């Protein structure tokens, strides 16, 4: 089976056809997908009516899967396997969550630009998101190319950013939408983790900005200055020329590289079901070497 990749945006994003992700793939096909994701950062595979089992099997070809943390509180009961993140507006009984549901409010944070699991010391490498049910309008996912964003920075800014270490936690991202309903235990578990601000992307040899709404501090910098710098960089990195909007069709599977892209969900009519399932491949190592 020949894998066909068509570029969807001037600087990144490929659409992949000619492959059935429900079937076990041979090494050559996985290698072709690796080449494509290294080049394009985001791949969209249309027409993949995949089960959770098949999605986990495909994802595992690229590394170990993360288990979902969701919101750490003990009251969370998932409908899905621990390796599948429930990115839907449904509760464990498949009912649409109420407006004031804590998990719904927390999940609104997905509408802030981010890189998955940047709040974990070992962040995500790839995320794979499949559309099982979608609303009639809205609910798109947007992607931003962090290698192109890096390339477009003035040399003076690049020099200033190299070597900086940020601190990321969901407490910072959720504070941006005034979500503060955490238990003491959760706050402790969500202590900030260090992440480099500039990454070398192994699959392409290119440099990339590592931004995420979870970032809130920069080591060795006053907080207002750090916040301003992060906001300026966010604004720069999410300009139109670096952003692609994916309008979902049921059966689409999107795979993205969290090391060199950001993404966010868009608003939709939440009286309709939006059911998306995500598997996440861990990057396997921290971006900052463990303190000696
Ligand atoms: C995710 C995510 C965005 C969306 O699954 O990691 O941020 O559009 N999803 O649901
Ligand atoms: Mn995400």
C-alpha cells in the first residue's frame, strides 16, 4: 500500500491517504509515517473508523503511551481505557456534561494554545486524536507551527531565548480562565516542572519554540517580565501564517508532534455531542536534564 502525503498548509500539516490504521502496519509504512510527521509536524488521516484498541496499537508503534491524568481528583471515573484520554463533552454514562460540571470547566482549558503534557516533567511526543462524533458547526482544532515561528524570530530575540528554562503547570493555564477548583492534594501534585524554551527537534534537526499555556514562569527572571515575554512569544507564534485549522469529519484521525507544534480546540454548541479520543506517546525523557 502506497502512503500518499499531501501538504495542506504552506509551512506544515500533511494529509495522509493510502493507509488503513485499523490493520497492523509493516515497518516500511511506519517509517514513511515517521518521515512525514518529522517533515509536517501534523498529519491528518481521513476516513479511519478506528476503535480504541486499534488506536492504541497504532500509537504504540511510535513509543510508550501515557496514561491519562485528567483531573487528579479521585471522583473522576473514565468511560475509557487508562491509555485513552476522553476529549469529549460526555460523562461516564455518555450524557452531555452540565454547564457547571467541574471536568467540563477544566476541559475548557483545551481552548488555550498548548503542547500536550508540558506540565509533566516528561512531556508528550505525539498525540493522536480521533473523531467519533462531532457537532454540526465549530469544534475545530487549530495547530501552530513552532519551528516556523522560531525561524521567523529576529536573531536578537533568538539569542535571548536560548538556554532559558520555563516552569509549566496546569495551575498556570487554568488560572488564565479563572479555574481554581483544586484540592490541596491536586495542588501539590501539580507543582511546576521545568521545560526548555527552545528545543532542537530530533527528526528534522530544526529548532523549535516550546510554548504552552501551562508555562508561567522563567527561571532567573522576574515574573511580570517572564509573563510578558511568554505572552509576546505566544502572540508571535500563533499568527495566521503559522496556523492551520482542522475542521473535523467523523473518522478523521489527527497525529501531531508536541515538540514542534501547539494546538487548541475551538468553541462549539455544547448541547451537541463532541466525542474525541486521544492516545498520547510519551517523549520518554525530560527536556531539562535532571539536577545533578
Ligand atoms: C487534545 C486537545 C483539542 C480538541 O486532545 O489534546 O487539546 O480540539 N484537543 O479537542
Ligand atoms: Mn491538547
